[in-house]
C-alpha cells in the first residue's frame, strides 16, 4: 500500500448502470465537520494515507497489502435539510483490487447507502415528527420542511423503516455500550417514533434545535466496519460485477 499512485482524474460521472457500482461500500470518517467541507477538500485528500489508516487489515476484497489502485471517483447527489436546506453533488472515492478486479468505495459517515438525503436529515426530520402531536407524516413533510426539498409522507415512512431497522439490528451491540432501558418497542406509528427517539436519546443524538451527537455516534460505530443504517452493496441480495 506504500506504492505511489497519482491523484485520480476527476470528471467521472455517477455510475450509469447498476452493475458498475462498487462491490463493497465501507464507512469513512472524513474528519471534516460537514459533508460540504469534505467535498471542497476532495482534490487535496491523500488517499494513500487514508487507505493506510482505514484498511489496517489489508484490502477488504482479498486481504492483500499492495493490490489496491485508485479509480476515478463517482458523483453522488446529496441533500441536507438541517440546519438549512442545501443540495449538491459529492465525489465518492473508489478503488479497485488488482487481484479480484472488484471495486470498493469509501462512503462518508454522513451518508447512508442508497439514500441521497443525509443521515442527519432523515433522523432529525423524524425526531421533529415525533414531537408534533396529531400531525401525520404527510403533514410534517408539507408544513415543516423546505418546500424545495421534495420530501413527502411516503418518503418519511421509508426513512423511518431504514433508521429503526438499523437501531434494532444493532440493539445488542448498542446495549453493551449505552443504557437502552428506556427503549420500548413501538407498535403503531406513534409508538415507533417514540422508540426511534428513545434510541437517539440513549446514544446521545439530539434533534432540533441542537442537531448534535450524530457525528460522534457514527464514529463510535466504525469498529464494526459496517453502516449503522441502511444496507451496503456487499450485504444486499445481489452482487455487482466490477
């Protein structure tokens, strides 16, 4: 991994076909305090150094140490809702294992696999919804979010499923590190929103108006080498050829 590699040539576009997507997605702590600062600094990131620190056990595809080459990164649309609405396109670093010919990417922790809205946007919107007695998710999307964000009630139901499944899937891991005594499984929509809020409270995630705790929590999950929320490419029901 010490082998010198040139900077990737920028200018690539998002993958036009599913079968060109990375075989593996890994969570990446960019160490920037916003996803937009990461994007601005992307050209100057030393990816050799990142790989050295991020992949201490070698290549995630074959376990080797001198097989990784940097590929042209791909673009990904990203939308952030809090503390203010913003959208743009980010570069995602992509690499190839010379031995297996398969690829992997480093997806910033602020993002959830296969979701264009940031993880914080999804969590904080649902925490906000949990505080609005009597309002449906459709009303929350229509009345409390930026009109340009293109979020509707159906999308909030989808987000709720992704986030709550992530917490429940990792409940045992969380229980060893945090006090989960206040987490009570919900039955109906209101109960599930309370369950989600209890998980957030337990792990130190604060919703509006504080918007804090998420970065520290996500960094604490890096030891598992998996995303807390969503399903990465390697854990889905299909595999990509690279």
